[in-house]
């Protein structure tokens, strides 16, 4: 681990030195790629919502524009890591230089359009000039250089999807990829939440369990459950609030003849759905928590309190190949693609 | 699910009816066991620390004694579920009546001494009389009746352990039981945190990986790491702070010749150790989070940010047979038993 630059980028951390880049206050944003790095000509930053909102509030309060704040923060920190919110965002750009020791050295060429899949809060960035700030899409168009480390996730932007749709798919790609790994032929999968992640999970679940398996969907919204019903992946779709564990358990109990689910996928953005997720799984089953509102404590203590010995998984946003797998799912399922595109919205500059 | 009383006890929920007992404001604490319930003559409540502290503060502020508050809360709610803290505790008692449809009907006899392993916040309780309140041990000795549902966890109190030691072992029993399930012969296991749970996990890990495997321990305290070293389960013990992920990664990297761990067990009570836990595992490895200070978001986003595809598990406090397995581990390892007993303290009435 000495000699060559660190796969996680700790060699770029200046303050404190050798910290993980997300932890460091300041990064070395030198725009030349080291042997295991990629330098990218950045075209745009999609700023994290919480961060963008805070920048706008500061603009109103102090008169320092969003543009000036971005230049100041990146100048001070070597990354667009909002010190007030702690959050970042992602960037889009064109590959400029690929270090010969980077794992993608044979795969990426200068000019390839890519997006970073990890936060700007750990990505070295230098800015040459800002062209425009688009408040509605929380987007900053600019010229600059970002550095990707050996272990920084990125994805090639596809030619056949609108940018917003591709980025939405990348954002939730870990969920369907994990469902595909965890669900087996003939099994029963319950997907709680029929938003963008939930819809991809339903399609992945149907692929994985086959015609002999069962797929159930649960969402409290009439619109979302109607959309899920229309796609046809689920054998049954329940319009139910997953904050009511007994109602959910009873529905899954009835629909499975008392067997309950082999795999429960929590893809809900609201808190308080851990217990329903646990109760929908059979004792030997697995609960996969992808909703970012999940409470570790509620899941762990909930299962213990119910004497439920199921396997509880923290959804890992990274599964090798997950970005390409999500796009592939959308390409193979035109109706899913239409529904997903509608949910992803269109950038409004 | 209609007709017979619910395994989770929803039939005892009065307000709202059919809620899970933990959620319900008030339970029916009728002391007769239904067909799938156990009635227990309660001898003592071990009140949760947060709850007991709050009861004492109320006593100082209002003059209503802890005893009076316990009687009032149990009278109002049918359970010792402190409305201010939301927490409960556990009870000790002697079995009085086992319903014929309860799964333990052939195993438990009237007079058997047991402890509940789930919270008083979901356990129907009626009190006949309070004998004494012991502030130092946060214990209330009384006569009353508690009800265990079909799925309520309980454990038989062993004759060969002090009560405090047995209760401490039950408290952390899920961790070593899961280690034993997840670790295989010849594998490398890293245990972070050498408290009571960590020590049991070290012994379970050594049992599971055998002489061909490797066990590493990490704890920031000299005393704790010295204690772990003295027990001899770990091939190496590092005195390191797991809030410093790079230091931990480097140590595990060196100790494993770059292979890293197949299984990392987080048994730390302090926050901020998720990233170190992820970085100590190899890409195909598993991280088992048992520390209750774990943040779901830090674990999920940390793994994604590091492009680490490992399996992330929420430690489930319930594994069938875990309580007996923890006692068995202590019985077979006299030096572990001595260290564990010292850490469990002795009740001071």
C-alpha cells in the first residue's frame, strides 16, 4: 500500500493527510491523473438537493450567489463538499486521461461520456469557469476537472436514454441487482414501495423467480399501486400502508397461504416500515432494506422483539455491474421503461 | 389467524385493538394464560436504564416515588412501558401456567425459573404488590403476573451462573450465535470491539474457523485489548480506534497478507466505526453489524462510496437457541467465563 497511489484516494487528502477523501477537509485537486486515476473534463454538477437548497438560502441571506459559493467552496476544499450540509451530488463529463494502472484503462477512452456514481463530497474537483446555474434542476454547468480514484464508481452515459433517466436508474441500480442475486426460481418476493427503485425490483424479481414464483407489491398510494399493477410483474398488488405491520402481515399471509415471503425488499422512502418488512418474511427468509429511511435499531430490535430469526440485509448501493444491469432491465422491458421515464421527470433548465 | 390468539399477542392490545403489543398504548393484562400463552409469577423487574433514570428524576421533581410510578404506569398501560422514554426492561419469574398450544408446553413446567428476553414494553403485566426498589441495580422486586405470547423470547435461568452473568450473556447472545453460523473452517474473522459481545464472538469465531483459520481482534482500550490477548482466541490483537478506517484497514491488510477478512463483526458501542468495518472485509466478504450505535445510512453509503460490494448484515438479536448457546460457550471456556463474569458486575441491592 506504499509507493503507488491509494485505490480509495487517501493520497489526495491534505487535511488531515491520509484521511479518506470524504472525511478530509481539503483535497489536492491537481487536474493531472496519477497512474491509477482518471481525469474527467466536467460539464455539469448535479448538486445534492439539501446542498442546493442551503446555497440558495445563503444567497438570499448574504447576497453571495450560488455561483460564487460553488467557486469559493471548491477553491477552499478541492471538492464540492458543502460544509453546511455535508453533502455533495454527482458530476457528468467526458474522460480526458486514464492512468495506465486504472482498472478501466482498456475500457475507457478519452471523450467517453461518464457520470460519477459516488458523491462529490469525496471527488477532487477544480473549476476553470462556471457557465450557468439552473435552479430548477439544481444543476451547475461549468468547465473543470474531476479525478476518479481506482475505487470510485462511475458509469458510462448511455446513448439511448435521456440523461435524467439514466441518472435515476444509476441512483437505484443496487436494489434490482441485489434482488436478482438473492431471489431464486420459484420463490416468493414481496416488494414494499412502488417508486423508481420498487418498480425495477419488481421486474428483477419476476425475472428471478420465474413463472413458478410469486411476486407481491405493496404501496400506500393508489397511483403507485395502480402503476405497479399495470406493469404486470406482480401477481398481486396491495394498496396498503407499510407503517401498519399487522395489516401487511395479514395480506401477505393470505396471499401466500401462510408461507410468507422468501425475500422482502424494502424500497420505501418513509420511516417506520421495518416491522412490516420483517413480518412479511418467513422465519428462514431475508429482508433487504434499501429504503434510506431505514433505522438500524428499529430493524434489529424489531426482529428480536418478534422472535424473528430472518436474515436482515443493509442494501449495498454497489453491486458490480449494477448500472449496466439497470439499463438492461429498462431496455428489455419497454413498459417499465415508459413508467420509469415518467417518474424520472425531465430536466427543466 | 382468526379464532386462536395471535402468536405476536395482538389479541391483548386494547388501544388500538389488534396493534402490535409494543405499539399499543394499553394491553389486557388478565393474568390467566390463554391456550398459546405462558403465565409467569414475576419476582423482579430489571428496569431499562433510561427508564429508571427518568423515574428517579420524576421522583425528585414531583415526589411521586418510583414504586408509585411503576404501579401507576402498569395500572394504566397493562405493561411497564415508560411513556417518557418508550423503553421497558426485562423480568425474572417462575412459570405458573403453560397453555397447551404454546410451543414450550412440553418443555416448561410450573416452577421453572425463566427470564423474558424481550422488552417489558410489549409484555402484559399485572402487579399484586411491590416489595422493594433497588436503585443501584435498577431493580424492582414484586409479586405479579406477566404473560408471554407464543413468539415472546424467554430463557431458562441456569443453576450454575449468577443471575447477572446469565442475563448479560442472554443480552448479547445473538452475536456469537450468528458468528458461528456465518464463519467457516479456515476463514479469517475480524472482531471489532472486545467488550462482552466481542469476547463471546472471539471464542465463537475460533470455534468456527478452527486452527487453520485466523481470528483478529481490535479495540481502542489497552485494558480490553489486553484482556482479549490473554484469552488466546485471536491470532493478533490490535489496540486501535475503529473510528480511524485507514489505520484499521492497514492493520488487517498487513495481518492477512492483503486478503482481508471473510467476516467482520462489529461489536462496538461507539458510533463512527462503519467504514472501518467495511474496509476490513474483502470484496466478497460479510460485515455483521451488532453494535447498536450502527447507522444504517453510514454503513450503506460507506460501502457504496468505497465501491465495496460486500454483504452487510444487520445483527439479529434472535437466533434460535442463542441463549443456551451463549451459556454453553461460557461453560466450555473457563477463562472466557471468568473474564465475562468480571465484566458483568455483581448486583448491588
